[in-house]
C-alpha cells in the first residue's frame, strides 16, 4: 500500500469517527500541555529555591569525622587532592564564649562561635550584608576577627541597622574586630542555640582559643565545580 493510499484511508477513518478522533486529539493536546506545564513549574520552583538560598544544594556536601577526633590539616590536604572535582573543601569547627560584649552592652550575653575559612560563605550561601568575609591570611593566621549576624548586631549595638564594621567586641575578655555582617541563616549548621549569639571567626582562631573539643576540624563543607 502506497503512502497516498494510507493518507486517504486515515482521512476516511477520521471522517467516519469525528467525535472519537476529536477526543483523542484533545487528550493528546491536554497531555502534552500538562507535561510542559509541570516541567516549567518544577524548573521555576528549583530556580526560586536556588536563588533564595544563593546556593546549589545538589553541589554541596557535608563531611563529619567518624572517630570524633576531628580532621587534621594533613587529612584535609589529602581530601583536596583526592577530590579534584570539588571547587572548595571548607573546614569548620565550633566553640563558645561565655561572655561577648561591647563598651555599650548592658546585658550579659554568650556566643556560639563557628570557625570558618575564607571560602565558607561561598559554600554555605550566607550573604555578606556589610563589610567582607575573612581573607586567606586571617583564616590561616588565626586573626581575632569576627563576623556577626544581624541578631548579634541588634543585641550588641542596640540596632539591627547599626554598622559595626571596624568596631571592637570582647570574647571572654579578648578583643576582636568586626569585619562583616551576614544575614541571619542556619543553613549550614553552626551555633546560635540556647539563646546565645551566633558569630563567625577564622577557623584557626577558634581551634586555638575557643574550640569545644580538640584541635581538628569538626566538619568539612564541600562545593562541587
């Protein structure tokens, strides 16, 4: 049977069953439209979440040491060598200060401290609202620098709109300089529980002065290329 004959026979069948043919075509159109709509909707939700979080969760990993001893510098260097597909492997540890204050603080406040390196804010998606992130030198040398979130700014400087960059805070009597402010977020873990303020410091400074357990890194955040 030639193609012309097939077309003619198909046309005859459609004419003979107009109602059934119309419903079939309508069903196909509705199905295709539904698939396109759902695909667009899912893509829009994904893009909105990525935009809101300022990160791609599918690219992010979190690594914890299994033995509780922490990850050493040598182990971190080996991980970076063995995982070349990761743009960053950012070490982190945690500590606390029994008292954080400024010259104008009137109430006793404590702080949960997250020790981070210069890449942490790129990995976590936390946005720097004022000032800057830590430099590589500050991270490596254990500089007494701090980054606050807006809640800490409110408590320490009496206004969430205050600009604390360049100001001095004391942590258990030790002075530290505020270099930045981040928007409030708990996306990537850290402190801030039990009513204490959430602050960030260079990871080496926390390891040396404020770490709650040992000197190893307690968590590694990774971001794939």
